[in-house]
C-alpha cells in the first residue's frame, strides 16, 4: 500500500509553517544582532575594522533578495530585506564617515 497523499500534504503544510516561523524568527534575531554594530559606529564613532566591501556585498545580496521577494510576492522575504537594506546602508555610511 502506498503513502496517503492527504497525510503527506498535511505534514508538508505543518513543516512549511514551521519553516516560515523559523525563518521569520531568524530574520528578526539576525537584524537585532546587527544593532550593536550600528550603535558602535554611529554612537561610539568607531568604525575601525568594518569592511565596506563585506557590507557592500551584504547590501547587494539584500537588494537581490528584496527583488526576488517582490517578484514572488513573498512578504517574508521582502519585509526582512527592507530592514537589512537599511542596516547595511547604516553600517556602510558610518564606516565611510568614521572609518
């Protein structure tokens, strides 16, 4: 006897929901973990060791993911990218000003 498609579909839906929640939680967690870097640069005026090249690559990646999220109409992708684009720009600008 083969697998029950209805049961498989329900399991896939549950795992999709869990994955979406985990991705959302990680998006919030990682952006929150970037705030101390931004704080150090803009409040502490310390940008020594901040790589504009690395943060520029992160910005490029966030822009591509944003575009992909918009095209797929997936808010979980493009909303997170808005925060990342802002954070990346804040770090790059701070590194240029204080670096």
